[in-house]
């Protein structure tokens, strides 16, 4: 609690899915000076707006969560935009944080930054041992540049920044837009709509063979704040769980929880994405005591319940 007393904090993306939970937890910790730059007021891909942000709100800490992001389909359609916008935001926010003497910069990377064929479980040391999975490589590499910048700035300027690699997030308030949603909200929406229309089958992307891990959004917010409070190195840190579930099993589980009774078919003409994802989370536990708490099935139930209320 005392860490946050009188701290002035900028949370980019603070009005978004993850950001809303981070802001809530900041308030619970007694942080009273929180500034959320809305995209309508501060387009952070433009240098003049980044400078204006730091002029308008001199900050002690910046938690950079804002991202231009989506699922496999959105990544395939927008590789240039996803690369440029995320690269510009990260590079300029960190550079001007340094110039404006911000005390600490917390950069959120992405699990998409890992090489396509990373050994399981993903260890932070493996981050540079290959090229990311092609459909999300531009996004993953743009975010990974913040790690390079963080380490370079610590070495040359003594600038305190950290780089976190969160697992795929899910939970209430997620993005359920079919054009840009990730796998869990996309599947929930698909099964709920099929059930409501009385359809007998649902078609899902890919083969169902790839595996993924998932992190409940509230756990992610807690991990980010623990790292902000206790971690002061530029070595990257995984933020997640040790869960590994196939997309096929995930779809069957979500279908059951949504009350869908029909069949699931797989469209193998659509891309699978990275073959496997499972994290080694030991560094986060060792360095700042983070361990995810939410049971996966319980987290899914809460997400489905939130979505049902939203559409009812």
C-alpha cells in the first residue's frame, strides 16, 4: 500500500479489457493519482501526442498496456498496422518517459514474441532462439522491441523499465467482436449464438491440435502490479499459468459450459497458429511472488456469465 502512496501513474490502455482491472487494483492499493490517456485525446502512435501526454501529466510510473491487437484473423489482415502502431507506441512512450524522468516504465509484451517452435515449457531464455509464428510475427516482434529498448536504456541511461510476457488473457469484459477477438471469447460467442439459433453444428478454425495456456485477467492485473512494486531488472518475465490445453479440448469445454449440444467441426483450411504454448512461470514466482489463483473452468464460467448478461 505504501508503495503507491502519492505516486502519479499513467496507465495506457487503462480503459480497455486488462487496463480496467489494473486501474481497479491500483485504487484498491490506495493509488489516488491515476491518468488514463484515451485514444480520442492521445493517439500514442504520434510523437507530438506522447510528448503532450508527459507534459499534461508528469508521472512517477507508466504502465504501458495499450496495444493494437486481435486474433489470428486480425493479425493476418493487418500485419503492417499491427507492426507499426505497436512499435511506435512502445518506442516513443519509453523514450519520452526517459526524457521526462519517469521513475519506472512497465512494458507489456506478448507471448506471440516467442519463436514458433519454442521448447515446452517456454522459458524466457528461449525468446531469441527463432522467428515467431508467421501470422502474428509482426505484432510479436514490434512488442519485443520494447525488451531491446528496456535493456539498452538500462545499460546506457540507468533507466528503470521492466518487460512482462503475459499468456493469452480471458475473463469478463473481454472483446467479443468476431473480427478481432481472441480464441476464448470467439468460441463463447460462436457456441452461444449456435445454441440460441438451434443449430446442430459449429465450425471452428484449424485442426484443433495446437495447445494454449490462458491467464485470467484479474490474475494478470495482480501480476503486473506485483512486478511494478517489486521487480527492477530488464530480464523478461513470463506472466501466466502452467496450463496447456488443446484448442479441440478447449472448444469442447466451452461448448459444454455454454450448453451447446451439437457437433463441432474443424475447418483445416484455416490457420492453426503456433503449434504449442505452455509457460515456465518460475521466474515470476521467484522474483516477485506471483502465482495465478483462478481455476480455469471457474474463470470460463465467469466469462460466459458476463457475456450472457451483456447480450440479454
